[in-house]
C-alpha cells in the first residue's frame, strides 16, 4: 500500500517535471518572443555559414563531385585520409607546418615581451610614446602590401638584396631561395607584430603594484633581481594565455602570407597544410581529398588548444576556460 | 660613506642601462621605419636612378611624379578603391547590426535557450569546417561571383560578438527594466539605450570589422571572377605579387622596364597612405580594443 503510494507519487512528479519542461518552453517563448525573432538573422548566419561547412565536412568521407552534388556523392569511408597519410607530400607539409610554427614561437613570440619590458623602463613620456607609435605602424599595413614590400625589397634588384650584396650575398631574387624563405618569413613576422603584440604586456606591466618595487628596493634588490622576482611572475598569467592562443593557431600558420610569398621553387620548405588544402582543393579540384586534409588540420589544432589549456591549468592555474 | 658609494654605483649602472635602452629602442624604430621610408622615397625618385641604386634609399634621388601619374591612370586602382569602400561600409554596417542584435539577445537573463545558443556559438571559435567546405557552402548559396560573397559569409565575428555581449551584460538590469515598464520594446531598448551606453565597445568593434574588410583578399580571390568587382587588395596582389603592371605602363610612352619598378612603389604608397594618415588618430581606440579583447577573451 505504502510502496504503491510512493511509486505513484514519483510517477506523478515525473509527469509534472516533463510537463513543466514543455510549459517552460512555451512560457519562455511567450515572454521572449521578440528576442527570438530578433535573433533569427544571427541564427541563420551561424547555421548557414558556420554549421553548414561543418556538415559539409562529410564530403571528406565521400567522393564528392559537383555533378552528383552533396547528397548523392557515394560514401568512401576513410579512403582520402589513407591516401593523405601515405602521400609523398604528407611528411613534407606536416614538417613544414610544425617547423614554421615552432620557429615563429621561438623567435616571434618573445619579442613583444622584451619590447614591452624595455618601453616600461623608459623615463621620457614623449620618447616612449613615439617608439610605440612607430612600432605599431606595420600592424596597419595589409598583408598583401606587406608581402608586396617584401617582394620588392628582396627581388634581384631590390634594396635589401643590393644592400646584402656588399657582404657578398648573391644578387638573385631572395624568395626563390629555399634557404632564405624561412628567415624572410620570420623576420618580416617580427617586423609586423613586435609593436602591436607588446600592447597587452605593457598594460599588464602598468597594473603591477608599484609598492612591490619600492619594497624590493628597500630590501636591496637590483634591477635584474626585480625583473626576475616581481615583473616576470606578474606577467606570467598574460604570457601563458598568449602562448595558448599562439599554440592554438599553430596549425593555421599565417597561410595568407605564405600564399603570397611562396612559389614552386620554395615549396619544399614553405608548403604548409593549409596552403596544400588550397592548392589541392581550389586549384586542382580534389574536393574530398582536400576536405579530408583540412579536417585532419582542424582536429589536430583543436586537440592542441585543448591539451595546452589543460596543461597550463595544471601548471599555472591560468587557462582559457 | 658606504651607503653613499652603493647609491653612486646603482645610479651609475642605472644611467648606463637607460642610455643603452634608448639606443636599442631608437635602433628598433629605425629598423621598422627604414623599409617604409625607402618605399616612399623610391616612389618619388627617378626610375633610372632607382634601377641602379645600391642599398636602402634614405632620401629621394631626383624628383618625378611620373610613376604616380601611371598609377592614377590605371582604371583597376580606381574600381578597386570603389569596391573596397563599398565593402567596408556595407559590410561593417551589417556586421555591427547583427553583432548588436546577437549580443543583446545573448546578454539577456531568463532566456531559456541562451546557454545552449551561447555554447553552439563559442564552439565555432575552436572548430571550423575549414576552407573547402566553406567554399562549397558559399557556392551552394549562389553568392559566389557577387560582391555579397565578401559580406554575408563573414557577417558576424564570434570573438567580437562575445566582446559586445560582455559589455552589454555589464549594463545594470534596472535600466532596461524601467524602460520595459515604460513600454519600450526590446528593439527600442537595444538601439536607444544599450548601443549608446556601450559606445566605446561599439567604436572598437566597428574599427575591427572595418579593418578586417579593408585587408581581406583571400575570399575575394576564391569567390570573384569579374575583375570589375575586385577589391583593392586583390588588385594590389596582381600588381605587386604577380608582377602585372601592363595596365599602367600601356601607352605611357616611357621605358616600360624602367618605370614598372617605381610604379610598384607608388602603388604601395597610394594604397597605404590613407590608412597610415588616419591611424595616429585612431590608435587609442585600437589599443583599447586590444585590452578589451584581452580581458574578456
């Protein structure tokens, strides 16, 4: 008797709960109808242009041809992935991607931090303001023009080529030389980003409590000691976040810049996964194959962000989510 | 005595450090400026001198405007500028409208589906379909080949949307509630209360969107076929990267090989000068934008 009663009550509660969920949905829609109506264009954008391509990724498992269209192309399973992994170019594009992004991390990433530290040590307001304005400048030049400038300056009659000629460099188009592609890419990257990326560290530096330095001076800590014991620990949170973001972008290395700078003579060092996707898909029309390569790229880069985030949470407590 | 000598020592090493610091930063500023100045000076210089010149130009050698005349004669530069200005204005307006709407809706409390919608939107920041499916999607919508293919597929930037949403969420609820009681609709609250209150964030994301449109070329390259629709950056790519100066040198009567070098320098100046002229005035908004993004992102 008692037992049955309890079961009955639980059943009733369950029914109520379900009912109340639908009631909640209905009530919510009644109250917030205007908000939902407003949101429709944004929702449409996300469905069509963000989730559309995600479902479009299924062509990586099909033999897509425009004639058969999206739905009627036959499924082929992992064929394209197997082809990619056994492709002669697989090792090449993977090594190039990893090499370029690691070199960028080593050489380009620390520069803005150093610049911010140097600027923050300046006494004169006007001098520091003009250094900032000048170093931010390249950020406002579009990537096409930056690459145009690079091409001009390093061509066989370009100013940099001629300048280096005084030191015995050959007078030939520098971008045709596989040994020079990476230095040009990295150095111009530093030129583009050193100023702009220092903003974030500068603002982190100004938020450090001045009393910390006063106390350290009284305790007899020199400038270097203050840098190691106060400034760097205070900056570490910002540095870690920026590092996670940089690692997340590793597999999307500035492909726009590479597309603009590379040519068949330097493919052996300059072709990365994303430019390979572009070449295979949009120039050679291997839709499914290049979609498979792109999917591989997205998955690896998602895994990288996830792992670095987890690692940094464990090590330093700062993370993206 | 001892204390004094210690003080002397630190102030002395301090002074050496300060001098070195200033020297390093001056050198860095020069390294950043010299390539740009070289371009500007070369564009005004005599093409013959530029051909033979050894090293970086630190002043104009000879003075001529012939390369600028050639650049301004090129109809592609004009149509490129026109298309880019249209894309920047129309694109940024749509960006702003949708971002405001999206941010407003997502920042409301007590909306049942908001957490779900937010999750779906944030997910797109970390995982995307990629280049090929994106291209095929845009082609399926029939937008390719039109200028709208450069506007609609990039109508919302998730990062900017989240920045805007955070700004709106920090506006006190009481303001909206009292407006609601007075009978204002959500649309009215959004445009008459929220947008003005979040002015500085709005300014920042407008700048971000406008700069993205101004700089973008890749989508134009894959979606457009008609050269009359090309934005400026794509025209620049043809001239600067693909080395195509025929439109400018045609019928100029001057030595083609000579002038095509300085023409490229002049093109760079013509395409970049407007931005670099407004930039010092907008710098603080951009800097603010970096901060907002950093704190909220």
